[in-house]
């Protein structure tokens, strides 16, 4: 039987078949405990929605209770222990109509979730009802779900390339039977996620070894807004999949723009655009599932290089660029199903307001050298995090997504950063620029940092904070003293 888990406030196993109940106490002890409820609780409602839309006769459920009956809350240690239990039980799919908004929890959750994802576990998680970032729903490698208030019954839609990384919006209005009486579930993200879990189970009960990508694309192709012209290709920028990065450089490109020294989870090669044919011919890329192509300059033989790679290899081709007018359509239509081209994230519109002022400190960092820029913004972020602040980092080049940074769009920069600040609910933002013209479009910094004669100079509005330059290690301390 397919093994599944639901981490919540515990299922009343007497109402379902094939359920084993676990309870993780506050001291992290794990017990088998049968739960009897007078009326359907949160977990029972979720499982009844799943049961309503798929055949569960071949699914064995592990119900893992971590939420208190009265407060409906648990702690992060219980949640991590529940995820460890899922790994030990070797479940194939985990349903989570719970999550955390606490920034201090995120790193802990990432490690546990990534360990499960590496083993092929499918995780479906409800987004935060307040519309802010929540883990694990907003993580790469997790199928995040939110409520579509206009949808009913089995309807759900696919959300493409959104800022919140929530891929599906689903109906939360379901007619359920509770002890012989009919009732309607509440409209919330908690009761939208079970519909997506039921759809995933419809595939997994037939194909129990389906990969995350296969489940994801199955869900996309069964969404009510899907059309064949969409050509959805799944790509996880932070995955450990077998991949290689080809950094395409031009004659006028110097080491300042090279990606080769960035800390990426893959092999890297520099390919010169003028001699790309000879250089690519000397490489055997057939062992890689994904070939990432990073164009670091304009006029880099983009079309010829992509045509060559698509013709020679069956791998997925991932394209990063920094040209808002970039466009490539392969000659073979079937190649669209394995070609992923970077596009600016779509804002959700929840917080969009052109007249709204940004109220948290914004630190602008300008440097054309990509390596120096990313190292400095990382040090500034680490300083804020160590001091207990939630800091989000942005950069003006698309490849920054590969190292976990937010990428600012070509236009509407201020509005985009404002919505990100609201979504992430952060305390401070650091924005790194290699393009001075993009930096001028924002023009709303509390502190600006830029290089001069081998040192870093800090500017507060129109005043020099350190006209003789600052060493990298001192930059964070000076910034903090300015904004506090």
C-alpha cells in the first residue's frame, strides 16, 4: 500500500480505514495513541476532503499529532521530529495543512524538508491565510496551495511564476458528512490543500514511484486554467539534481561578470560565445539532467547556442539572462516541453500600492564585480540575521536566483520590493546592483554602499559616512549604527 502521512491535530481513526496514529509530545517522546473526537477536528476535515475526491483503499495513512487540542499549536521541535518520523516510515506523500511564519524556524525546516525531497517524498502544504511567507508551503520542492474563493468542488488553477511560490489555488468549499450530518467546509488554505493532495494521490496510487516533477506536471495539466499552449517546465533553482552551468561570456566580458566562483551546487564551465561550437563539442553533457545556460552579455550567440544544445542533448535546458527583450522559440515544437527561460516573478497583487511608502530600512549596494557584490550582501545579511533581524536580499541579475536571492525586475522596482517586504514581513532589505541605471529607478535607500580605491564607502542620504572607505568586515557595523 502507498504510505502517506498527515501532520496535524490527530485523526479519529475510527472513522477511516488503514490509519495508524502517532502523537509527538512536547518532550519529543513518540507514542501510539488512538484519538476519539466528538466532532471532526482539523485533521479529520482534511482527510475527509482527500477521501471525497480520490480512492484511498490502497493508501495507508500515518496520522502524526503535534498540535494541542485547545490551542491548535505545536512547536518547531515537534514539527521537525514529525518530519523525521515520516522519513523513518518511508512515506511517499505528506499532507500539511499547517506551517510556520516564524523566520527563525525556516533554516531548521529547510534541512528536514530537503532531506525528504532528496528521497523522493512529495510534500503538499497549505499557504498562510494572512498572505505572508510560510514554510514549508513557500519552499522550492514543495507543492504550495492557497484558497481560490471563486472555485468550487474539484476546481483548482495553476499559478505560474508567482512571487509567493504557491503553485496552485484550489477550492476550499466541500460538502462533507460529519456523524450523519452534512456540512460545508470553511474557505481557508487549510481546506484547499487537501484537494491537491487528493489529485496527487490519484496519480501515485497508479504510479507509486512517480517523481516530484511528474506529480507536479500532472497537477498542472489537470488544472482548469491549463492549455496545451502553456508548455510548463518545472525547474527548482536550489535543487541538487544532476546539472551543469555553462557561463556564456563574450570578448568584452571580464571576470567581474563570471558566475564561476559563485557557490553553486553544480559543475561550471565558461564558454566563449565566439568559439562556442568547438568548446561545446569538447564536452560530453549527456550525463546531466539539466543544462543551465547563463548569458552574461548581449549578443552572445543565444539562439545558435540553444539550438545546438536542444539538438544534441535530451536534457532539460535552463536559460538565465538579463535582457528584458530576450526571446527564443525552438524550431521543434516538442522542445518547448524541456526549455525553461527565466522570467521576472509575477507579483500577487495582494499588497500592490504605488502610493505606499517603504517603512523598513533599505540598504543599497553597488558593485559591478558579481563576486564581490554577492559576498558583501551575504555578509550584511548574516550580520542582521545574527542580531535577530529578518533580512531579505535582492539583486539585479537573474542568476542570483541560483544562490537563493530575490531577483528584482526590469521595471516597477519600487512596487515589487514593497510587495516583497509585505510578503516576507521582513525587518530590513539589502538590494545589490551591478546596473547603476536600475539603482536610480529605486532611489529610496537609507544607506548606499559602493567601492572606491579598494575600500567600501557608505553614504547616508547625501552625507558621506566614511569618506576614507571601510573594510568589508566593518561595513555591517557601520550600517547598523546608521539605521538603528
